[in-house]
C-alpha cells in the first residue's frame, strides 16, 4: 500500500469518528432540550395583582382611587431614566387636569433631584423595587383606580413611555366646528 492510499483510509476513518462524535453531541442536546421545557419567566409584578406598598410614606397621598397612577422605577446612574423622567414631566405638564394618569418617580437609593417638577420623585424606596419585582430600570407599573396592577413593563426609551401613557390615557378627539 502506498502513502496516498494510506492517507485516504486514515482520513475516512477520522471523518467516520468525527461523525459519531457529532451525532452523540446532537443526541445529548436533544435530550437536554426535552428535559427542560423552555418557558420564559415573567418579569415584574403580574397584571391584575393587588398593588403592594400603596400605603408607604410618600405614596399614600399620591396614589389614590380617583385615577390611574403610573409608578416609574428609576435609577440615578441610568441615562435613559433621566430622559424618561423628563419626558414624563413634559407629558404631565401638557396634560394638566385631573383625569390624566398621575406619574410618580421612584428610586431605590437617594433621588438625584427633589420632586419640584411636574412629576413627584421619591428616593430610598428599595422595598418597593423588591415588592414589585423590578428587574431593571427604567420600569413602569400602572396601578388602576381599584389598586390593582393594570400594566407592568420595562421602558427602553422615552418613546416607550409615551406609548404607555397614550394607552393609559388616549387623547380625546376634538370635534370639528
């Protein structure tokens, strides 16, 4: 047997062994896939649940039974949170009146600014972050007039906040003259 024939036989043997190894790996992946069904976990508090901590100091006068309240969970070192809070303030100022959802900013640590703007800001509310199961910031939780969670979702941008606010308080159509 010459060198070329030997090399071809060894190559085919290596390919056969490689095929057996790959088929074994594929079989193991299939077994693991069947053993653990893929069901993504829910983040945040579930809609329809009773809203916890509404009687907490600072929230007891803000969250009320007369209109929906939007709790914005924010972080002092989050650039998007600053933008979301600014947009919430601008939206609240544009809405005026007592029918639009009330918006409240909440921080786990100290609030970076005082609540002098259109949106009241409360700091040191880590217990609320835990109670509402907040995985990341910015995060919004809408509490309806009955004290139940209407919506709970992460906000990736000020535009996402505006969509949520528009869903909660659709603009009233104006009648034509």
